[in-house]
C-alpha cells in the first residue's frame, strides 16, 4: 500500500489508525524526505511533523559513543566540503532580502545549489542508521546543527544591526531548516525505546519518582571528573561553551509564556521572572554568568565562543528552539524544562565544588551558588505546579510530558559526555580563549 505523508505521521505518533503502514515502512520513507534537501530549496515540500511516544523506563539504556574527537574549530576544517558549505550558508544568510535575490541572482542560485548538495550529503553522513545513538559523522552533525542554530537564533533580538533580521521570515531558510529537522528529529526519536500506553496516574507517578532521583543523582563519571580533576583551563572552557546559552538564559522559555491565563502559565512565568531577576538587570542570572566570565579574563560578549560548542550541545539548544516555537509541542517542552530545573542544582554543585577546589573567587563561581538555591525551588514548582497539572489537563496526551522530561535528560547526558571529552582535551592542551 502507498505510504502517504499522513500515514507516516500517524505511525510516528503511535496511532493505530495509520492505514497499511508499519513503523519500518515509516522509517524507510524517510529516505524520501532526506532527498528533499537535494531539490531547489524554494520548492521543498512541506515536511512531516514528528511527535513521539512515551519512554519505557524499564528498557531505557543509553549507550553514548565516546570516540575521540577534535575541538570543534578543527571539525569542519577537516571536511572541506562541509566547511565550504557553512561559508556558503553564511553568505546567503547575510544577503539582504534573500528570497527576492535568489529569483534573479545566478551566483546566489549556484551558492544555494552547492549548499543544498552539501546539506544532503551531511544528512546522509549524520544519520546513516536511525537506531544508532552515537552514530554518524561528527563534522556532518556539526554542520547541520550550526546551520539550524544560526537560523533559530533569529527568534531572539540581539540589539544589533536591524538589517541582520531581514531574512527572519525567509522561505528559503524555513525550508532549509525543515529539510534538516525532519530526518534529525526522526533520528532523535530512535534514541530511546518508546511507548505511549501509560495512564495519566502512571505518568504523574513516573515524573515524581524520576524527579526525586534526579534532584540528587549518583555522581557520574563526568561529575566526578569535574569535581575532582578538572583544571583551571577545563573550567574556563566549561564557562566559554556554557556562555552561548548562559548569557541569554531562559530566552527560549519566554516563548511559551504567552496565551490564555491559568495557574500553569503563571507558574511557568514565575520561574522565568526569577531567571530574569524580576526585571532588574543587576539581578538577572545572565548578569552573574557574565561576571564569572570577566573574573577569569574571558569575553562576556554574546556568542564569542560559539565556535567551541560541540554539536551535541547545539542539538540540545536546537531541540528546545523547535519545541518552544511550536505550540503543538508545549507539553513536551515543559516536561523537558521540569527535568532541567529539577536536575540543575546537582550539576551546579559539581561546578561550584570544582571552583572551590581551584581556589576561585566568589565572583568566578557566584552563578552556581545562586542557581543551587533558586533551582531547588524551581524544580519543585515545575513538578507540582506545571507537570502534574498538565497531565490532568491533557490526559490523552499526558505521555508527552514524560517524553519531554526524558528527552531533555538523554540529550543532557549526551552533551555532558561530549563536554567531558573537550574538558580533558583542554586540560592537556589549554585553549587560547
């Protein structure tokens, strides 16, 4: 039977109403959507919107690949085709009124064609098999996630030249984003064993039990290394990479605070309000992060260290961009935010312990101390005032809350593993930050 876009969508949603389409057939049909990147971008078809199924916690087993990798600055340089593709993308992104220019500028059309071919090749290299958690080419992953990030960042206002936003509604860029997101999100789906048959009560119980553990988990290898072994060079690298998100902290969360008023929305906004220092710049959490950077002689300008960010960390950022920009994924995003707030204090304790062991000043570690205190409260609020009530409000979709929680956790583990490798490299060969 013909596998239609709708039947693939239903299968990936776990619907019993997908006519004549198995999950295997749905996977194979992804080859068609990978091929979209080879077509003229302005003519791309509308991509499938993927949702997910709930995680079977008993079967959850993440095997994160730990193959040695170079620092990010070398990744694309080692793959000239991909490196040139990012240059093509940057030039297209900086072209004023890009969509109009592509209609008549043959040089731009050639650039767009080269970019499409490179993106198509990168998709094939990054996702050769859907069910490989650490599979795929690292340079290909990096190119795709950097392109996505540079498109997604236009959802924020950076107080820069207004002409930088002339392409924020570009059809070319929107189609390019969708061509990458479609196979990437299908691949992310396959990283966790999934099911959606838990009752609302079971989902609420699972969120509470997971949160009870994640607020103070056993020390992982990454945590122990950071606490006991990380050098000052490694600490500075940690701050530099974290600054890409830390200096615009909670900006994505702000995207889900608009809409109908109720207790859940107000609870989410309370967390955001405290992240923003209740409207006082000197109390905003990103201000404390910038102070840490300056204390250690690092630049506190936004995105100065974007070139150091591993693709695994960029993927976590881009995943949250996707969830916060689509209302359909509201439950999944807030499930993920619940994990982030619950687990945050345990992570920040490790960073604070490292700073104290290194003999750093309060200014060089104050952000962690602040977050330990506030996020303990935020975690409780997210569980009881957001996640649990959302399950009651959407009993038929309750599984999405827990799915978001678990995806955020899995992506964080993957990014943490990548960061540990880079920290060890920085310890052995300090970067000139």
